[in-house]
C-alpha cells in the first residue's frame, strides 16, 4: 500500500493538521481525521502509517470494515497499526458501517490499551451524519482525538510549499 503511494508521499507538506494527528496518535493511540473531499485525510493517514512502521515497528493493516479490525487484532502483537479510510462510508453515509463500529467500540478500547494504534478517516458530511447513530459516549476518543482538516485554513506558507512540491 505504502509503495503505491510513493509518488504522492514525495510531494507531501507537513501541515499543522498532520502535527495534530501525530500528537493525538501519540497521546491516545487513536485519531479520527475529518475533512472535505480531497482535503488530505488519506495522505495524512498514509504518512502516519509509514511513521508507524518506522517508529513502532508496527505491522500496518488497511481495513474497510469494523469487524475486520477485531478479526485481525492479535493481543500478542501490541504494536499493530490499523488504518480505516472512509470509516463511515466512501461517498455517502453507510448505516451498516456505523452499526458495526457500535458493536466493536468496546474491543477497540481494549486494543488501544494493549498498544494498538488506529487511524480512521471520514468526509465531514458523512461523519456529521454518522454521529447521530454512533455511541460516542461509549468511545469518547471519537471527539477527543479528532483532527479536522480544513484546506481553507492552511497558512500561506504551507500552500506555497504544496504548490512548489506539485510543480
């Protein structure tokens, strides 16, 4: 997966959103990246995955369903890294995914306590819809460890560097 992203990662600019995501992952072992389409959520998640391989020697799994997280978790492998892109739906809200998360949230808490790291991404409009059905009270990290990526708020220096890297 990371090899396929090599060209895109070569153009990356370390933004404040990335720094906040690293901080959330270090502090909580979990981060939810929320933003508009093409805001950089997947790019940040891939950078975090690459860092996990280097920093924690963590095997990385990119999964697409909540139940797969619990199926692939190995309690004897404390440094696993799970990446769930579009956790609540790719282009629209998917009720089955949210209900799946509600079922595995208690296990997610245990996984994090045992050393696993989890990165989730979601488009803002999908996450805002999912919040109505998510049991956020059962997993407060959804709110605490959330990094909202707003491309419009990028400082001018970061925008210049992005343009330079893409040219």
